[in-house]
């Protein structure tokens, strides 16, 4: 399964490169012309929802399962390396058949490995 992802400003560019090389459609908040550094969470949610992208973030403000978003991959452990997060996302995409079968918020933890 390939995903459309929007990486929050606090997510490393190295993770974006790994995910893109694996075939995912990846954008970073800091590189989207209409967003950028310091964009309010509500605007990021709106953009992700309108473009059908799952937000990848370390920010727990996005981890509301009833939130107004197209889905969230929330990583509560900021000590995980981009490679470890990449492996977790790969495990998740192997586990689910299609993006629509994902829960609203997926916790990116070592439990997926």
C-alpha cells in the first residue's frame, strides 16, 4: 500500500526521503508553498484533509481520533530515528490493505516492529 503523506515541520527530511524512495507520495509542511514553518495546526489539518494526506507528526495535538483530519501517524517517541520510523510505517503498510482501512490515528511505536 502506498500512502499520501504530509510530514509536519518537526519531522526529519531524512524520513521524507526514505518514504519517497519507497514509493509514497510525500510532502513536507516546510516545503509546501501555502504552509511553511509556523503554520497553525488547523491549517495543516485543512491542507491534509483537502489533499487526502495523512499527517506524520511528533505533535500530540494531532492525535485526536475525532479530529478534523484525513488521518494521523503520531510518533510519541521523539528518540526514534528516521530509519526506525520508516520501518514502522513499512510495517503498517504491510498490515493494512488500503488507506481507508487505517484507524484515524495510528501510533508509530516500536510495537509495530
